[in-house]
């Protein structure tokens, strides 16, 4: 299958790239900061509640997800739209590991959706996210991030 | 733009290929205008020119709307932290507020925290016109002076560096993310955008695009720093985004409508002027053709008295309608017929027959006109000035016939 044509390509840094799907702006920035100080380039997406239509629901796909090395999902999966995002991520980018913050109670549908995903407990702090990312990706040596 | 040393204003005309494309585009656009102006009527040249201007304006509006619209992807990005974990890198973006003592105090406070590096970024305030032409040395010089004075007041004992950028505010910040890699951004502006000042909306744009904490501090002359509340930020936000883009688009559409009205009015005026000129020429030709007193051998010129009377004639339905008291004219081809028209109305009326090349505009009052037809036939004439709509459509009122017989 031909590679999806996604333009523009938003990632500019060669360092490991982590996309954080987090609807809460402050929480997203806190996770981003922790990841940045651990050597990761980050992208923070508020999920389907951001500007306009979520690109995952269109034919073009999501450029940041396409270029990510790992995706952290904290969208709250009580809502169908959040599950749809997770479903699309799994279907479109099967090679990108997903680290999903899961609620304490999981229904059968979500259980099936989460099969094969790495899980984080609900309410995980930035340090826990970093630890989980590092366990999946490995520690990153710091260097000059400017090289694109 | 050079990131090191003296920045230059990035202009598309600095590249030969861009300049060549621009000149080619101008020439291609000018060719039809010049051709029509030389070969065609004036009104057509104006219409073509109007189309050209509209196309340029539409492109400018499109570019402006693209800049105003929300980013396609609402994803904030940031590179990994640069340096040791204990280090902090703070980017301060300012220009006209660099003279504020309270801002310099805030910069000193930031720089006094151990392992903190501060970069003062001063985007030069270059207008779009200067940017297009590559000018803007004044803005760059002003930014350099402001930065130099600020660094002088801050002293050399702290880790504070400065940089002037020729790029626009957001692009300048973006460049800095590739070189300085800030962990925090502080944008300093006035409450409202002033001439020679940074746009207060810049903070919101930076916040929208970069996954680092962004503070917006507002400094008014001589006052302490203030952070805009949510209402102020929301107001700044409203000036960007899809809604703002559409508002701008609608305003541009209204402007285009006004411009189109002006162009059409100009075309109408020119057309009427050209017709009047044609009539005048026709009348001059007729006057030359009329027998002079010395030329007494020919028959005396015939004069027809005509009146134009508003609501002067009863129609079949009983209502009164505008009329020419004479609506049937009989002439000999090439022989002028003098009409003494008493237009009792306050507006002009006309005897217009494009087929017979007759355009007589009867001004209010009594004046003499010449009716001259250059080919035989029966031609319908009508009044082309908006008056009584019914009468304009009916023969015997504001419409009639000219019958020209061969000499």
C-alpha cells in the first residue's frame, strides 16, 4: 500500500517524538514539559475538541500521529468520539505504540479496543507518563534538538 | 534571513527567479489591458483593468484570510529540552516595551535564577510593504537600538543575550525554537497594538503553536506589568481564527462591491460621454451640411417643433403619461432636419436609435437639435432616460419611428 500523503509534516526534530492526546491544556503542558526534559520532542493535541475536524476522521490522516514514535492517549474513553480516535489510531498507524490512560472501569467494547495497547492508570502524573514512555521507548540521550 | 550577524529583510524579490516570475505575471496581465485600450473602446479597457485589480485584490484577501484562519492542526509542538536538566531557557519577546523599567526588572528576576539563560528576541516591526520590497532597514536599526539600550541597562553580569530578527513575530519565535530552544516564552506587549509596537495577539499565537508555557505580560508606559485576563485574551483571540477570517472576507467582499460600483459608474459615464461626443460630431456635420444664408439657392432648412411633456398625454387606460408631442419623424437620407425641442421636464430625455446612429439628448428647456440619418429605412427610436416606464414602451409617447427616404 502506498504511504499516505500527508502535508504539512509537522515534526521538525530528529529526536524521539511523542504525541500526547490530552484535552486538558495545563495537564498536556505538564506532560509535555516532563517529556521534553527527558529528551523527547513532543506534540500536544487536545483531541477531537480542538479546532475544526479531527484529521483522523478524514481521508488525509493525522500528520503528527503519522510521524510519532509513540502516542500517549488521555482522552477519557467514556465518550464515543474519544473511542473513535483510538480506533482510528490503531487502524491507521498500527506500528506506532499506544500508551493509553484507562479508566478504572472498562466495558467490553473498550476492553477489546485496548487489546494490545500499553496502559496507564487513570490520573497518572507527568512523571508516571515519562517512566512509562521510557520503559517502552528506552532512555534518550540529550543533544542538540535543532537538527531537523 | 541570516540567523547570525546582521539580519536582512526577507523579500521575495531578492531571488532572481521570483523577480522574473513577478515581471512575467505583470506583463501577461498588462497585455490584454494595453490591447483593449488601444484597439477597443474605453469602457472595455476599464472593465479589463477592473478585472485585473479584482484578481489582485482577491489574491491579497485570500492570503490574508489564510493567515487569520485557525491552524489546520491544533497540535502544539516543542523540541526536547536543550542542556542539563537543571538549566532553564527563557525566551523574552519584546520590541517597543524594551524601554519599560518594569520589563527589565522582570528580565533581571528571571535571569537571577541559577542556571537560567535568557534570550531577548526583538522582531523588527517591518510593514508588509517594506517586507515586499526588501526595505525595512529603519525598523531593523530601531530594533537594534532598543535591544542595545536594554542590554546596556540590564548589565553584563547576567546570562542575558539578545537577538534582532527581521522575520515576523511568530516566524521569529519559530526560528528561535530551532536555535535557542526555550523552555518558557514571555511575550511583552502593550494593551493595544500601536504603530511601532508588537501585536498583543502574538502571545496567543505562540501559545497555540508551541508546547511550552507562554506568559503574556502587558506593559503600559511607566506602569507595572499586568497579565491580560481571560476576557482580554478572548478578545485578542477573536481577532484571529476562522470567524475573524470570514469577517475579513465579508468586509473585502463589501469593498469589492463598492469598487465594482465605482468602476461601473465610470464605465457608464464614459459611455454617455462618448455618445454625447458622437452626437456633437453628428450635429457639427449636420450644421456644415445645412444651407448657409449665402447658399440661398437651396430650399430653406425645415424646422420641426417638438415638446416633451411629463404626463402630457392620456393613455388608453385613462392615466396620463409622458410623451413627445411628435413621435414620427420623416427625413431624407443625408439631409439634416432641425428639431426645436421644448423639454418641459426637469430631467433630460432622448431620441435614441442605435440602428440609425441617432442620439439626441434633449436637455430641459428649448434647444435646437439636428436629426441626420445616413441610410434609408424605418427605425424605431426610444427615450433611454428612465422616466415613465409605460410611456417608454409605447409608440406615440416616449417611443416612435424615424423614416428615412433616399434622396
